[in-house]
C-alpha cells in the first residue's frame, strides 16, 4: 500500500499459535487482496480444523475467484462477498465461549461437554455424526445432536449456559435463527431466483451468486455424505 518495507513496524509476532477471529470470516479490506483459509478465519473455533475448512470451501472459492477475475470485480466491496456472514460458523463462535471460560468448580467440564456432544452425534447415526465431526453445522445434524446430548445429561445445561454468558447465549440464539433462515433460503428461494439471476447484468449476477453460496454454506447444506462403497 505504497509503504516502503523499511518503514513497516512489527506490531506483534505469533508462533505455534492458532489465530482465530470472532467476526469470521474476515471481509477484504483492500482492493485486489483476498484472504482464504485460516487467514480468513473460516476454521472452526471448536476444533481449529483449518485445513478441513479450507478444503470444504475450495469449490466455492474456485468459482467465485474465477468469476471475479473474469469480470474484473476486484474491489474490496466485491471481494468481501467471498467471505460472507455464515451463521453456522458464528454459532460455533458463540459456543466456543463455554470452552474458553469453563466453570471454575467443574474441572472436567470441557471433556464432559465435548464428549457428550460427540457421543450424542454418534448415537444419532453417521448422517448426523459425520458433518458434526467435520465442523459442518446444519439443522439436520445439530438439532438431533443437541436433543440427544441434553436428554442424557440435562445437568450440563446450566453449566453450559453459565459458562457462555448471557451475551453469547443471545448471540447463539440469533445465529441459530439465521441458520434456519439460511436453510429455507437455500432450499426454497434460491431455486426460484436462479433463472432470474442468470438474466441480470454481470456485477449484479455476481453479487447474487455469492448470496446463494452464503445461504448454502452458512446453513451447512453444502455437505455431501460420501460412501466407502
């Protein structure tokens, strides 16, 4: 950005550390500069599965980056559409607070919570367990997992809510509602709008296709179950 290398000042140095951001994914702040993967904060704050998250988003990024280059839509406003709000990722951030600040009088709380969630997803079968293990939160995977977990260990609920804090609980409710909304938009609205979007001017069509991707990935409906057969 027109600054000589010798004029740059180091603000902080990080090593052997996972960097995550609450407002992930991070929107582009400069023209012609796009961060992806861990740099964009798309990794799960629960498992820090950065490589898996990057692989999951590769098809979306390949399409959107190719289209942005072809149409020369490379401003920071255009590129910000490639890292949109994703309710399922933001929901994980709200839940992460229970791990970051567990109850002081419950030293096994994190193991109890994570073990309970993973065991619950296992009881619900592979179609529920596999997306949960891969940090792809969708209504079809999250709802039965939480129901099974809470029914087996109802006493964990006040601990879980207390460790999250009121603000994060309210944020989780908002993100869960948005996840449901994105599911409806991706399943019902996108198929209806698709033909109309195809007839729009290039820049408008680009923006709408990025919205469609946000709905799909933000609701976890991009997940595909692969069989070993």
